[in-house]
C-alpha cells in the first residue's frame, strides 16, 4: 500500500472518531459513560497518530498499531463497573499476552491499586511498550526475568506512587540510538498525562524503568504501600 493511502486511512479513522464523539454528545447516554468513551477515543487517536509518526514501513506500522490497540482493550477488560482499572490485573494480563505468568518469569508485588480510566489507559500503553521491549531486546527475549513492584508513600490527597520494572538478564542491554514510540510514551506522555517522572537505566545485568507520579483522585486510589 502506498504511503499516501496509509495517510488517507489514518485521516479516515480520525474522521470516524470525530463523528462518534459528536454522536455521543447528541444521545442520552449517561454522563459517566460518555466521559469514559470519549477518553478511550482520545487515547485511540493518540495511538494512531504516534504510531504513524514512528513507523518505518507499512507492515511494522500495522503490526505495532494492532498490538497497541489490543493493549488498550486489555486495560478496558480490567475495569470494574465504575470504570476503575485494577493495576495488578492490567499488569498480569499484559504479561500473559506474552505467555508470562506471575510467579514464573515475572513477579508482581504491590498494594491494591485502582486507576481511573484515562490513567489506566496511559499506563497500559506504557507497560505494553516495556513488555514489547523486553521481548525484542531484553529479559523475555532470552532466559531473563522481570521483577515488577509498586508502592504508595506519603499522606494527603496525592501520595507518591513509585513503579519499578526491573529486568534481570545475562547480557547488558544497550541504550537505543534513537527515541522511538516507547520512549516517548514512557517519558513525554506519562509526564503530560500523570505529571510523572521516568528514569530509564541500562544496567550491566539488565534494564530498569522507574516511574513516579502523584496518586491524585483523578489518577486513582490505592491501599497502603
């Protein structure tokens, strides 16, 4: 498919997105449902646009786009009736997509945490990019393992949430020569959406990603760390 046709298809998807948003505004759908659907569509638009900007060829674009949309759908499946997304389930479902179960090649440890829809979608996309990188370049591409942990520290309306994704492998992971879609999500997108600070460390025994952000009411709610 020529590149112009691909760009035209992206434009068509965005036009469909806008039409659906207008339709939602005209119907008598409950306000909370409208809000959740609009949030999901906004995230879809972001994924389509950013994936197109990072593409190297059409097959790669389509494959990565489908994977990212699937990750978003898995996040939706982890939501309860109020739309809050169970963070442990989000992580476990993403790992299971790559045939990795909690307690085998990956461990999950952290307090109860439920995220609001938008925050859950953004973090689902970030976790997906971490998992893809682990499969293609890191621990899941060999005989390594991943330790995933999160904690909530501090009192008040916005305690600090710290999330750590630590890969342990037998080979060092080289820092990429350029920033792709995944790096942009982990740094710029998380900073914009969640006021997050992300540190990426390429250590001798494997890759480490540390993400910290305030757990305000608009982001989610959790138990003690």
